[in-house]
């Protein structure tokens, strides 16, 4: 497992195993590329902002994830993984670090904005783990702000735990998708 992307519910991984997925792990911080034969890649949440300089410099990791995306693998980023799939990440010191460039967004920690709470989400796109319309419970916890967001269809429509509509969020570009929402389970 990787220190920059360490936040993942074990129940989610267990569910994927029960569905027949063979899981293998790689470390972006150790400049490891994902398995070249992977059908799908998952970058979970974590703290890429604490390691942004190293991640931006790790060419094996970046080339591997870009190559997998070009080869047609599904690539999913959740919270910290979502930020790492974007074009850039601005750390709390205001330094911009180039990320994977697979999703059209840039995030920043230079003016932190907290988002915290449980979420009810509906998928707005077909994914390997569920079809459009599937509903999940999840949570959102981050201090990042999206400072630039290019044109891409949203991944989810979300509501808070009280049912208040929070609108659309996340991004989908072909088989690459992500959002700030940490999925917990299906509703």
C-alpha cells in the first residue's frame, strides 16, 4: 500500500474480490507503475498534497498510469486519487505540481475549504462497479478546492445526509473517472 493513497474501506476491496476481481497493489510514492495487465486501476483517497513534489517527479508511476489509460484500462480516483488524476495540485505553500493529466481539473490547498459529511450519490455514468443510476452511500472529507475544471461529464449527483441536493460532482473522461466522494456501500 502507499502512504499517499492509503484511505480505502476494506469492505470495498472485499466486495471487489467477491465479484471476482484479482487485486494487485502498487506504490506511486515508490515510483511503481500499476500492473500493465490490469483491467482497472483504483487510486484511493489519502494525502497526495503532502507528497505532491515526489508524485510529480515519479515518471514510472505517471507513465504507467497514462499508458494504462491509453490502453483502455478503467482508471478510478477517489478524493486524493481524484486530485492525482487531474492536471495539477497546488500545495499549501502555493506551489503547483503537475499530476497525471487524465482528468481536466486542478485542485488547491492554498486557500483550504473543508467539505465534510456523509453523502448519498447516484452514478451518472456506467462504470466497472455499477451501471448508471446505481446509488451508493459515501462520505466526503477534504480541504481542497477545485480551482479549474474543464469540460467533462459529472460522475455523481449527490445529496447530504439530510437529503439536501449538492448537485453534480466528479468527472468522467472515457474510462477515466473520479470524485471527492469516498464510496462506502450500495444503497
